[in-house]
C-alpha cells in the first residue's frame, strides 16, 4: 500500500499545477473585454527603451494576437495625452463593440518602479 499512497500524494501535489496552467491566461472577470474578441477596440501602452513609451491601438478580429498600430516612441506626458484621446474616440465609435484599454501604469514593471526620495528640508 505505500506505493499507492505515494502515487496518490504525488497526484494531489500535481493537480493544482495542472489546474493553474489551464486558467493562467484567463481574465479575472470572464465578461471583461479581451483583445482576442472580434469587435473589441484596444489601446495599450508599452514601455520602450530609454524611458520612452509607445501606444498600440487596433480592433480585435477574433485571433489570439490581433494586429495593431504602434506609435513612435514618445515621452510619458505625450503618451498619456494620446492614450486619453484614443480612449475618448473609441467610446464614440459605433464599430467598437467593447473597449480594452490599459494605460501607462500597466506598462511599467512593478519591480522597476521606484518612488522619488522624499525632500529633506534644509535647516
């Protein structure tokens, strides 16, 4: 019986890993818009080298990786303004059945983001 219990124990340890692999790419809310859905307009910001950012926009065609148009690298302020304008335009476009939008905060990795040092008053 020890062999059977060892197999059972190993299966119980592997089961969560297998289940996690099945749901890894799923959004937290299954009803949330996804770029892979046909008719979903998307806009997201990507980090570029040198502290620059680019805006990627497009419309989902039902494929896992729909084609989008990527802007030239720009500053944080410029990409924020372009992103805000694009989201506003997508909101009034009748062909956008849903909107998937991720701003610059999603483009910056959390491990690389640091808060500025607090100012020390001069005595």
